[in-house]
């Protein structure tokens, strides 16, 4: 039997309360019916304002108007504003730092123009993906470097020249020093005063004095057949600042040093050199070793290796607080070609080398010996030099072994690099040549 539904607003039978029906069936109309009139049920015009959507569902208008307490809404709002402010400030500071570092780098447009003018005579790159970067240490005494000697009207020579070879696989890095006193064929180059120097057989570092980086690059390319992709010029003050930025580099001296020209006076033993001392250490010549430029280059290579090791071991590359001073010092000291004149370009270069183990960062000097006509000059040792240049040109790995007192490649017979690189000929080919040198993992105080 169906239940009797009444239109009265009276109290229904049963133990439950009147508002139980309202919670279950939705709010009643003013007549008290659960679904009588069209207005109550929606009719043709749809549900009345505040009507329920179905059994057991409360009207949206009856829900609390504040989803969160007022105090909690304020806390959320201020937290969001504070977070947005921090992000904006961090982005602004980051952009300012980036622009400052990027603006430190100077571009060598003159060298780029000179190299374009002589493009037809330059060698062609053979190994795809490999890069050769010429690092030039300037001995200019102009500006901040005046304290290190006489400023010869702004003229400068390359105090240190290193060809850095980065193979296509980026699993190693090979830095080859070129003696400043090496006799070489220096081509005719455009000079800073608008003239042209004559082609001549002269000291390698004269090329930088005659025609700057472009003339040095052309001289090296003519001697080695290796295409130079990029170049960087580093001055004295920049080198000092980089050493100071990593809190110095440790060296061990077998004998005391007293060199007025290098501004260096130290007793024998272990020392942590600051930037000023480090510059004197790598520049000293007559007061250390046998007084030769070759001995000085060996010392420079070991120190650069120790500097690389210090940067990696101290976590500088992963610590922004430590990294910024290093980058600031480095970029202030750099003059580069247009292909490396931005912080992004340098970052891409460094990023490609970040996973190279320190024992695979190798240093050596081109095979050389005293020049036959002047013992104070150098000449290449053949065929060792030709083999080394061919390996670098073709991106064949170069093996560097600890120096045994010699300045040239070991006299081990070797096949040509192209033959050694062929898998089919590997079993019959002679071992590849090795060269004396060092690597960045070597401890200067354990030799």
C-alpha cells in the first residue's frame, strides 16, 4: 500500500526529525511539499534558485562561502607573493651577473678579419667534431702589467703559446706547448699600423708582435697543417686573479728561489702560491732549473695541470659561490675570436670537457732541440714532430708518459697515424709513438 503523502506542513509520523527529510530530499517549498508545484520542482523554467541537484546533494548556495578561513587565505596569499618576489630577485641578479661576465670578454675582430683575408691558404679541418684552440699568453707590459717590465710602446710577444686539442669524443684533452724561441716560417702579416711585415724565418713569438693572434695562428697552421678553430689571449693580471680565485695552488720547491725579475723569493719546500707568486713561478727562467725556455714550459704545464686539478677537486664548477670569482677573473683576462666571445660559447666549451678525468688532461711540448745555428733557439725534431702533428690533425689519440729527462718523443718506432688508426692494420702496425709530458692528476709535490 502506497504511503499517504499530505500537503500539510504538519509534523509527519515517525521518530525522525523534520530536518531529516530536508537533508535527504532537499529543501521544501514554502507550501511544505517535497515536489508539488512547478516552482518547487523546477517546472519549465528550470530549478528554482537554491534547489537541490538530486537526492542526498546539498544546494551549492547552502555551502560555506569561505573555502578557507580568512587568516589562512592571508597566509597563502603572502607566501605566494614572497615566493614570486624571491624568484624575480634571483632572476634579476642572475641576469645581472650573466651580463657582467659576458661583458668582460673582449672580441678580437682584427684577427677574424685577417684570417678571412687569407682563408684560401689555411688548412682544412679533417676530423669532424674535434676542436683545436690556440691559447696565447700575452707578455704585454701595458696597463696593469707595467710592473712586470718595460712597456715597449704597447708591442707584445706571445710569452706562452699552447695548442689545446679536444677530440670529437671529448674523453681527453691534449695541450701542446710551442716554444717561444722555436724557429719557424713567419708569413707576411698585416701590422697594427696598417703596414705589412715581410715573410721571414724567425722566432715563433715574433709572429704575435708583427701581426697579433692572426699572424701567430697562420704561422702555427703553416708549421703543423692543423686548422685552428678558435683562439684565446690571456694576460698577466688575469692569470693572477684566477689563481687567487681558487685560494692558491700548492707547489714544492727543491731549491730556494730568489728572482728579482719574477718578483719571487721563496725558500725550498712546500708552498701555496697566491696569484702574484704563481705568476713569478711560471715566468721565472734563469733562477730555476737549467735556465732554458723548455724547462720553463715544463714548469708552466705542471702548474696549469695543478690549477685544473684544484678547480675540479674543490668542487668549484658545482658551487656558484666559488665559481663566480673564477669566471669573473677568467673572463676579465680573455680576448677571444667571435666564436668564443660570449659566456654561452665558453659555457658550451667547458660543458663538453666537464667529464674529462684529470689524468686525461695531458700536457707536452712539441719535439724540439737546440737550433743548429744558434743554441739559444729551438728547432723541431723530425720525424717526431710531423707524427705528432698528424695525430692531432686526424684526431688520433696522443699518449703522454711521465718525462724521463728528455725533451722529445721517445724513439719507439711507429706506424703513421693513419695506419695506426685503421682497425684492420692494428695487428701488424707498430705501436703508436709516445711523448714525454705530464697530466693534471699529477701531484707537483710527489715527483
